[in-house]
């Protein structure tokens, strides 16, 4: 999620990941489970335009309760197809959360992060070479078994934004190389896909910006990737940042993805925009974003980061941005099916 952030802001990323880990661990116990068989006809994404969000709970537990998903639908004017959640490999599968997402007729997209989010970026124990060498097979096997026991469609995003500088799996950190990344991904895929065949795998670099490197040499291959992903945020006009249009932020990277694996479905797996200096700037950015994904034929869907954190990324931070999102989403979904 980090663009060209200052060191202070890069450090500020860690509390969010710690927050996400803690909410998965502590919030589940207080959730009343729902029947996951109440929507037996629910299908995975297939070839239809889809959208969704990461939604922190309004209660502070971090769990996407029905009320928060319904609130998002009310804001956007459309039911979300995807709900995003995060977990670190040492965590357990958040079954109650997954059941609630499925109960809302959405598909979960789970980001599985190989690290301890409490210990910062430099964690050699989680270097890509250690994953590729099998030192974490027991944790990956546990995740595979737990995902298999859940049985329902799920998108799994592993070790995202590898072309940045802010994670233990980043290229260049702990002597990580693109070869190591591809090998670690392939090992993860072989273990989890063998046990949980309903899982679909999402490979997601960060958009190419001043703070990232090219990502094409990290692509593990069409045989182990089901969806291409891409993360990008407009951090706004502030010290260390400049306002970036959605076109500038995404277009170069989307073109690179289309060349890397032509016609493979693509998801914008994290997107958000800070508020601008005037009320209409964010609304205009959102309109621009829908133009960008409309002009990218491989883009199947996107996942908005619906949270007020380092910036107020929410689609509804202003009335103008809410209206722009509703109008853009309605037009994008209805203009034509994904081919």
C-alpha cells in the first residue's frame, strides 16, 4: 500500500498490520456464526465485473459484520462482491469472518502475509529464501488444511507489494531476489493448492511509482497464478508526496501486467485516495479511476480500502466523493460484462 512515503510514514504502516492481526485473533470469539449454506447458489467471480472493499468494523473489532457490509452497499448503491481481510502466516484461519462474508453473498479475498507484523520490516527468519527452502512448510500446510476444511470459494493473495521496500519479503530486504520470490510463491502454491483446490491465487505487486521497482521479474508464472493484482494509493498533496491522478498511478502498471500475461483477469486489490485541497478533487480522482479501469479491458474488479487511517481513504469522506463513486460504479458495472 505504500507509495513514495517518508520514513516516518513507512513506520506508520506497521500499526495497521498489527491492528489487523490483533482483530483477527481477538474479534472472532465474539461473533455469532451464520449459516454458510443459506446461499447455496453463490458462485465465484467467473467473468463478471466485481467490486469490493476492505471494511474495518464500526465496533472496532475489525470484523466485517453484516451491518458494515450493508452500510457499504448503501453508500455505493451496489452490493459488494468481495470483502478483503488480512492475516499473517502465524495466525489461524478466521472462519467466523469468512462465514460472515459468505453469508453476505460476497467472496472473501484473504491476504496472507509471511511475517510477524509486530516486528517490523527486517525479519530474516521470514526471508523469501527460507520460505522457498521449506522452513515454513508446517505453517503453509496448516493454512492449506484449514482452507480445505472451509471448502468455499476464496481468493488468496500472498506476499503482496514485493516490489516495494516495506515488507520482509520485499526485493532487496534480507537479500531477497526475484528468483527467491518466484520460488517462495511456487512452494506456497504447491502446498496450499494440493490441499485446497477451491482456492484461487492472486499475485499483486504495487503500482510502479517513485518508491517502487519494476515487478515483472517477480511474476511466478501463469501456471501458479489465477488473477493478476495491483495496489495503488493517491496519498495527496502533503510533505513527501504529490497529488497523482489515477491515470498516472495505474496506467503504466496495468499496461505492464497486460504484457506480462495477456488476457489474464486483473483485480485492483487495494485502492484509495486521500482528500484534496478542495472538496471536488477526490470526486474527480474517483471519476478518473473509473475511466482508467474502463479503458483497461483485463480489469475484472477492484477492492477499495474503506478506512480512515494514514489518510482518509474512504470513498465517502466527502459527499462529492460518495456521489462520484456511486455514479462511476453504476456505469462501470452496467456498461458491459467482462469478456
